[in-house]
C-alpha cells in the first residue's frame, strides 16, 4: 500500500534556535520559569534538518536575531504559494520584529513580499492544501487577514474557528497529508468548522486530544513521509495504516514554547 503514496520534493526555510528561550507567555504552553536546554534544542533542531535532507528535501536557513527567541518558529513568518509571499503581522508585540527579518530574507532571495494590514501569523494559521487555503482564526490571525490573503493569492480561503486555547494556531490542530487529505483534531474547532471539514474531507484522519497534545498535528508531510513527533505514537500508527510513512523527529524541547516540527518549518512553494 505504501507504494501508492508519492513524495514530492519540498523547499523549506528554517531558523537556527541560537537565541531560543521562553522569556514571556503568549500561549498556554509557555512558562517563563521553565528553563530551556539550549544544547538539546540545537541537537533536536539539527536532527530535523538531517531528516528533511535525508528524504531529498532542500533546506535553507535564515540568520537568527538576538532578542527574538521565537524566531526559530519560521512557519509563522509567512505563507508562500506560487512564489508569492504573504508576510506576517504578529498578534503579540514581542514577535512583531521577526517579520522584518524574514521579509528581508525573502526579498534578498528574489521574492516580492506583501505585508498584511491585519494580524496574520503565516503558516501558523494559513494552510495551503493544493487547491485552497484553510485559514484559522479565534486566537491569533484575524478574519480580515483571511480576506486579504484571498485577494492576494486569488485562491479560495476557507475560514475555520479555533476554540481551544491550547491549540491556538491552525497548524497545532490540522495538517495536510497530500493534495487529497488532511489530519485534524475535531474538538479544536467550532461546531460549524467541524461540519465544514467533514464535508471537505470525509476521509480525513481524525486525531485525539492525546495526539494533539503531543504536537502530532504539528507535522510536515511530503505526500508519503510524515515528519511527526515520536510521542504521537497512536497517530503515527493510524497514518501507517493509511499508507503513509511516519518519520519520528523529536522536538520536545520546543514544546516548552508551544512549538513543534511544523512551527519550525516554512515551506517555500514556487
């Protein structure tokens, strides 16, 4: 059955966790009194890069900036579809300076960057499915940003309301497996949003709260290989049954800031 799943080579942008720490609390996972093991964080981050490259994906690195401990979470910086970059405007003042540094990287790499007028946290809440954008709101990204993204990309944007503060970004509650299917944790969404997802993806892989709490939904898929937190064992087993190949990548140190694999990974789609 695995032979039916075809991987697609990806281009990822990441940021070294040189300055990663928990210095403030902007989500329920963050406790500034908890110390980050910097050596372990680096080791885990490097293992993620090794995993991506070993499966044939391209990885580029943006230079971290002192005083921006969450800059490691590259996914929040933008969403890139068809070579067009829709940047970020963070909800928390502490993170707003990150946008400028990522914009600079994209511009230097030859991209035009649109800086949103409304609060928007990149791939944290805007998830490209291959046909349209699934867009989260409720805690960070605003509905106005959803409309702005639709005007910018010219692709349909489907708004989904998040209701559990522990799953404050869409990429903590849902990820795309391939052009046809997704994985999501239903209870993270409002009743109407659950109905929308059920209609769009009747064959979706449904996750449990345990899966979500292990950040199993903060995964990255290339269409065959799913880079997933090893703590999400039950979800990995269900993916295996569906013909996907789970690739365990332990980023548990980043969970102290409410982040995981996808949070640390921006995909550049040409």
